[in-house]
């Protein structure tokens, strides 16, 4: 039986070698020209290198977990990937993108992973509670609009929905006016989403397309009314998304 160390173990081994080499070099160079501060700086540099290697390795493990979850439509694995990605960002004090996690299709963004898990249709009551707990750890995505007042009549909104491939989905959103409004649609990265906004008279007042599934629209609502948001899925697969308002 052949033992194959995990990426984390390999990263730890590399770090141990780096520390050993650094300390050995510092010990051998015991000449007046090599100060204690130089030795300390070299050791600190090695520690930073070890931390970076371990972080990249941990992200790689999360990516493998997410790939398996997507291929097998395994909601539990996708939720675990979201949990572990949040832990990495918290431990390393990293923002999305800094930890090597990709954006768009195949994203390792925790919010997107949770949406993908729900879209599998295999979430039971226990896993739903776990998803809610992970979602509670996410940064608050509530949007801010310039100026005072305004926004959704019932306050800032954030809820999830999904749209089938090559289909549309409508949402009715009531906003106070006269005041600014901000509406964001943030998908899971599965397909391209376009959004269209219509006022109470049925006139289109805004639209946002592009190659991604994240769209943010800023509007001025002249009077209190219900706007219609239409989310159009340009891809062949379903896409789970958030609707977020100020």
C-alpha cells in the first residue's frame, strides 16, 4: 500500500524544510556581518512563505470538494466547501479573489456554493439548518443608495430564487418614492443572467446584460410603486441567484 500525503501535509513538509534551511543558513553565517535582525527577518520571511503555501493548498482542497459536489449533485459537499472557504478567508484575513478562489462558473464564493447546494433539490431539513447557519456567517450584502430614504417599502430585501435554463422569472418589488433604489441580482456562476426592470405602467426603465450573472441597477423611483424585475437565463442550465435591494 503506497501512502500519498495530502496537499496540506505536503505544504507543511515544504514549510519545515524552508525553516530548517533558513535556520541552518543563519547558523552557518555566524560572521559579524550577519546581525540578529537579519536572521529574524529571514525567519519571518520563511514563516510567511509557509502560510501562503498552506493557504493555496487549502483552497485547492476546497476546489476539489466543490468539483465533486457539482459532478454528483451532492448538496452536502457543496455546503462543506462553503464552510471551509469561509474558514480560510477568516483565518487568512483574505477577501474574495485574494485566496485564489475563481469567480464566475466554478466559483468558490461561499454564497454561490450555498445557492448551488439548494439548487440540487437534495437538501433535507438538517442540511437546510446547516445552510442557514453558514449563511449567517456571510458578510451582510445589503446595498446602499445615495441620498436619504427610499428603498424597498419593507426595508432592505435579500432572498434567493432560481430560474430554469433559457427561461425567465418575474419578481414584484415595491419601492418608496420619490427616492433612489438599488436592485442587485447575484447568481451562482452557472450561466449568464440578464435583468430587465419595468415600472408600474409596464414601461422598461432599466436593463443590465453582459457576460456574467451579477447585475446591479441604480434607479430613481419618482413615486411609491411596484416595479417588475425580470431575470432572463441565457444559458442551458438552471441558475440559483439572490435578489438584493436597498
